[in-house]
C-alpha cells in the first residue's frame, strides 16, 4: 500500500503543480456543466420572451373587438390601397404578415356553408418570423371563433392529476446526465491518456518498472490517482449542476416553492455521478494501458464518449425507455448505461433506492476490475516501451 | 562476494508482415539473443561490446528484468530473476537510454520519489542525496524541471537516480552518453570507485576507450551470440581493443559467408 500511495502522491503533485492540468481538473467540468446549462437556459429564455410575439404585421378593416389584440401584438392598421405594396414586402421578407378583413366582416355562429366572412392572411412560409406570425394569428383568431362546448371550464379546478413539474424534470432528466458526463469526460480523457500511455511514450514508465515496486502496484498507484482526479472533476461538475438548476427551473416556469430536490436526491445524484466516472475512468485507463502513445490513447478514448452520448440519446426515446424499463435492475448492472439511466431517474424523482445502490456498487466493482486488469497488464512485458 | 550469472539467455520477438518483407524472411519471429551466458563478479567491470543489432540492448533489458527471457535465466547471487524479480530490482542499478525521468519533476522531486520507492528512510535519503548531488555537482539545478535541463544534466540525474539505493550490481548502457569531457571523466571515476568498493559492474558501450580504461573482462556479441569472452588483456593481445574487436568481427562475418 505504501508504494501505491507513493506513486499516487507523485502523480497528484505532478498534476497539481501544472496550472493547466489543475484548471482542467477543478474548473473545466464546472465551466462546461454550468456554462452549458446557462446557455440552454438563455436560449430557451430567448425563445420564450415577448419579443418573439412582436411581428411586423398589418391589418385592414379589423373589427373593434380584435383591433386591441392586434395592436398589443405590435400590428399596425393600414388601408386597402396599401395591400399590394405590403404583399410585395412580405414576399421580400421585409414585412411579416397582413390581415385583410372584409368591410362587412361579421362573426356568425351558425351560418350556412359559404356564408362565413373570410379573413385573408398573407404571409411568407420561407420566412421564420412570418411563419411564426401566421401561427400566432391563427391561434388568436381561433379564440374569437364560436365553440360548440367547453372542456375544463372551471379554472379553479386542477384537472391535471400529474406532477406539475414533471415535464420540467423530464427535460432535465434527458439533458443533465449527458451534460455531466461530457463535463467530466473532458477531464478524464487527457488525464487517463497521460497517466499511462504518456509515461510509456516518454520512457518514464520503464524507469519505474525497474524499481523494486511490484508492477501491479505501479498500475494501482496510477489508477488511484486518476480516481482521485476524476472525483474532484466530478465534484466540480456536480457543483456546476447544482448551481445551474434553479436558473434552469425558473426558465421552464417551475417555481422555487414547488420545484425543488431534497438533500437525499442530491446525495443520490452525487454518488451515481462519482461512481459512474470511476467506471469510465477505469475503461479509459485500460485504453491508455494498451496504447503506445498519448495520441493513440486520445484517438481511441472518444469511443467511450460515443457510448456515453449514445446512452444519453437512447434515454431520450420513450420507446427505448419503455422497453428497457422491463429489464428492471438489469439496467443498473451495465456500467455506462446504468449511470446515465440512474441520473435520469433521479432527476425525474423516479429512481428506487435499490437501483441507485446497484448502480454505485456495479460501477465501483467495474472500476476495481479495470484496475486489476491493468495490474495484470503491467506484469506483461508488452507494457514496456521498447 | 556478489556474482551475476547469465545462463543461456534466449529472446525472440514477433515480426510483423512489413518486417518480414524488409528482412526477406518467412520466419514469424526474429531471434535477438540466441543463447548468451556469462558471469560477472564483485570488484570487476565486465564489458559487453557488439555492433548495432547484435543483441546488447535485449541482453541488458533481460538482466534488468525489464523483459523476460524465452529461456535461460539470470542469477543475482544465486537468486533467479524469474522467481525474485522485485527483490532483485532493489539490488541493481540500471541505466540506459530507454529509461527517462519525469520531465515535469525536478531532480530533487525525482530523488525523493525514487527514495520512497526504494524504501529509504528520510535520513538515508538525505545523506545519499547530499553525497550524490555533491559528487555530480547537481545542486545548482536540483530544483529545475527536468525538461529544462541539457542532455548531459539529465544523464547525470538519471545516473544518480539509478544508484540511489547503493546497489551491489550496476548495469550501465552508454553511461557517458551526452556528457561533456569533464562529466564523462567524473562518471568514469565513479565507475572505478564503485569497482573498488566491491560492486559488480556490467557496462555496454561503443566507446572502446572507456572499456579499455575501466573494464577487467569483456564479451563480444554478434547476431545474438557471444563470439569472444575473456580478460581485456587476452582479448587485446598487444593490439588496441578496437583492432581486436574489428578482427573478431570480420572473421565471424567471413565464417558466416
């Protein structure tokens, strides 16, 4: 154990004395997760602001009860003589929409076919703003149309029996696991590659191999260092996640009072995150051990990233979710898949404790097995750079 | 008395398709060392000489336990490298161009790290550091990152690290590589000193001058086999070592056709 710690300490000292590597471990995961979450929030926020409901629109002969609505949307009244000119501008995408009401426009609830007043709505489907304006106007005008009956007319009754923040949680559940993993992966890939393949390439591994230390202990010392480093990276990414959640929640309309996670949920998320990065770190170390150079290791490592992204994307599919749901705890027994799956379930508040427990245990066991395999590989002379 | 004994060492390496074509052979493996035996003992310096590709480096790597022989064995005081690799590693120093230091560390940090791996106590480490750093004048750049050192300075630090544990067996491959005349002289004196202290030294180099000055016995290796193994006096037989080596080399080349 003493030799393992000596090697681990040396690796930590070496990594932490390098400002770039230190920033990579401590800051980059936070920046990626927090920055990405803020970017998503800003983009979504932008898509939801009132600015998007302001169109360069015009109307002719609008009845008084509709005029105020159009004015609120920024539309301007115009005369019939301007219709041709505005239509040309809409074709040229310099104006968004034109509504032409007939002079004798009237709302008739039960008119016979053919006797409805027709409103002409001129727009340009090749312009996004114009197309959005047309949908908004359709929606507004449908409010003035007569209804045959109402649905859920009592506004004081909560007819939706589900969790009002479910959609919010579901959205976060599909987004956050991949975000977390990408943040931490950015740290792991280079560190793992440098850790073994780097020393092998530079000839320093050979120098350690002729010391009286058991070769497997050299492997364990290096593995321990990487697990320490990715734990720090994991904590950094986790802090990024926790600090960005309130902003994400507010953007999607969830109020702080109703949308919140308990300490238990955060603890579950933390353990799943850390143990998942252990598993990935173990796999990346294996890649590093079989690679002859850092370049080779960093070329092979994105395979793990692809697996992560694929797992993340699969959890976004309802059909896939329903199919894998039937497998129950088996999902928690597959390293890589289990972490993404557990994080999604935790964020959606739909993760049984045993799923979290099995996920954590499997990931730690997988990381240990990877370290043992690397230990065995160090006993083989193929590890020697000749 | 410490004795290092290599017995019938054989080592071959797999050949890739490309290598087979380049060598114009159908053999799937190339024999790098084909049955080498020799013995070196305390208080003497044993030289291993040979042209490029003769099998010197492979032999040195087997002696250092870096790679394992296909057959044969190496004994350090009757202990086999196959059975006791870790404990044997604590008794020899190995210095070759294969071995590099961590470029992000300083000489001081490297010394402390390896002192830890060789389980030296803090006092032992400090004493040894002072002794070796003074001897090789390393103090002035002891806190400079290895990557910023010249090749000669790095070679000095590598040499110091290799003998950090005051080993009984010392295996050096091109120990004066990259050193200036003064530093090369210091290394040569160091080798002679260690010999006088009763250490068992094996040196492989292309510098005949160094061999003539420090070695007691030497072996010539060609095509993975020892073609001559004797005292320096007998090998030279009134000629320079270089002439003697060239004569043996050409005679063997002619014999092989």
